[in-house]
C-alpha cells in the first residue's frame, strides 16, 4: 500500500488549500492486478458487492474467462450479497443461485436481510465512474450500510494511466462510453473524504493484459502510470 501523510490529510479534509498541491506517491507498491490486490483482502470475509452485475451482455463471456468479479468473490468470501440497480441482471444472478437484490442506494432502503447481518467490507469495484454524483452515492452507502459494515473498498480507472497517455499521443481518448468521470489517487480520496469516509490506504494496480516489459520498465517504479486506483476506507471514520 502507498502512504497518506498527515499533510495529505490536511488537504484532503479541506483544512488546507493549494492550487498547486503536489500529492506524492510514497512507499513501495508491487505491480499487481486489481484481482491480485483485492482477493487476499476479502478472502474469508463477509462482503456486500455493489454494482455486482457488471454489464449483463458480457457476463457469460467473463464467466468463461473466470474474470467476473462477483463469481470470484463468491469463491473466496464466507458470506456475499450483491446489490445492483439493473433489474435484468439481478434476475439473472438470482436464477444462477447468487444472493442479490435490486436497489438504488440513493432512493431505496437497504434490504432488511442485509441489515440483519454484520459485514467486513463493501466492495464498489469499477462503479463510481458510472455514477452521476459520486459524493452523494458514497454518502448514501455510508448512511444506509455503514451501521452494519466496517470498511469500503473502491476501485476506479486511473486518469493518469500509461494507456491514456499512449492514446493521447494519437489525439484520441479511449473510454467506456458509460463513464461520467476520471479519477486520480487524490481525487478519489477527496471524494471519499467528502462523503464522510475515512481513507485508510490506497494503491495503484495494473490491468491483466499488460506485458512484462511494460511492468518491468514502466510500471514497477512509476505506479502513477498504472491503470487502476484502489482504496480502502472506514465507513464510520
């Protein structure tokens, strides 16, 4: 994990302000994929998975490739429940034997059976960039699920990734057309802080398709060029 200094926290909280703050990447971070980073954290834990469906149109393909996050979590967690706004996706998951609920965190109460249990982590993997108001979304999660959940794990695409710079050199932006936002390490931690979540740690991860040459020569010692920002925060800090 990478370090968040006391000075960083002053700027994240808004106690200090600068138009040119330099948020340094401090500490050692071994290049890992998002799953290599995430799975050991949630192994044998009780987890709520937000955005559990992913994109329904590609779930079957991801299951064949063993890359569908919810199924990977199901194989590693002691208790797992999925929450998503996609009705067809939730219907599919329930038919496949997964415990899952359709709920809009902004407008719907948390399912009673979820509130009846204690949870170690709430995972919001590759969700925040799809949300119109990330601060309101995370605030609602904290208020509705925080009483029964200790920590949240958030993963998002990194705006400063090596891949983005490669495409920028071609005057091209490559993006999932459903995304509303790009995040950097600082802005992700800032959004979490604004939602009342205490950022405990963060890291940067590589994508599965990166070559060993890229990892060895570019991404090992330059974590800010990696493709994913990941963080762990306390929901009731």
